[in-house]
């Protein structure tokens, strides 16, 4: 026998819905006794984007079994329209380390510039991203909605923008990162840590003008690349201010 439940999604969760379902109530038909998580993801909304589910006025977990006739309200992270007490399904992860998909190479460099531990390879497959995220307790950032629907994904976010600067702002807002940035502490190329080095120790590796005009240097402890406060330094500081103005 076919059963139905009525859904209403709030806030940015509407980004995942077709136009006729956005910001309105709609019915979903189902058979058996599925979990509310399964039915939500069948509408196209990944579980990692959801913080609160209210069914007939009561806050429930993803495992809640549906029997038909329910009125279901679904809220995104940071949405607080439902009165306490509620079950928060997407608390901020304690670990602010990330893994990014192939579409987010520029964002990778910016997050590393801010000092965050970011795993990235341009040949990662979806299963590799998921398994690495689970094994290393990383948050998945992706432009592929499908990755976030893997059952064992605990924390993730679908990047809306295609502009790397706005992408960085999205991530900082979503995971409340501004108070945690540590600029110029990671290698933007390989994710290694930058350590201060004496100019005399790397003198032979420097070009003539660099030796002449600069005195403060750092070196990546993984790939060995040397960094200094060159002409690009002020541009990078301005970029950081655009992401975290305060």
C-alpha cells in the first residue's frame, strides 16, 4: 500500500530541491516503513546539510521510522526556528580538517593559506574521498552532492558558489572558522607545515634579488619549498581580510 508524508524544507536546504518544491510543502509517496533519513535523501537533500528534523511537532533523529501521514519540517545547520529541546543532527565537528574533491583546487590553496589542514588530489575518486574522510576524521567539501549521501559520511558541506573567494567565505561561515585561522602556517602546495629557517641555511637556494631584499623565510617541512614575504604577501593578506574581515 502506498503511504504519504508531507515535507517542508527551510533555508538553504531549498538549494537541493526542484523549483516546484522550493519553500513550500509537498507530499512524498513511499512503501513500507523507511527511515526519515532515507526519504529525505530521496528528495535530493544530503543528510550532512541537516541539523533538525521535526515530525508532528517533535524533534527526531535520522533513524525515525515513518508510517504515513506525518508532517515533517527539515531545518539546515544554524537554523533555530524550532523551539528547544531539539535533537541537533549536525553539531559542529570538533576536528576542523578537510578533504576536497577535484573541483575545488583553488579553494584548497585558500584554506591552506588560512592555516587549515586540507587533503586534496586531483585524481581522488568518490569512494577514496569518503574512506579518507572517515579514516582521518575529515570534513568533506564538495561540488558533487552525491558524495554527501554516502551512509558513512559524518560531516560535509556542498559548496554552492563557483568562485573560490565566495567558496572560502561559505566554508568559514558554515564551520565558524574565523577565530581559528593561522595564516601562512601551511604550504599551499602540499599541505605541509611551514617552519622558520635562517637565511644563511637557504642562501644557495635563493635568487639574487631575493637574497638582497628579503630576510624572513619559512620552509615546508614536507616538500621543502621556501617562502618569504615578497610582493605577493600584501595581496595574500588582503585576500584573508576579504574572507575574515575581523
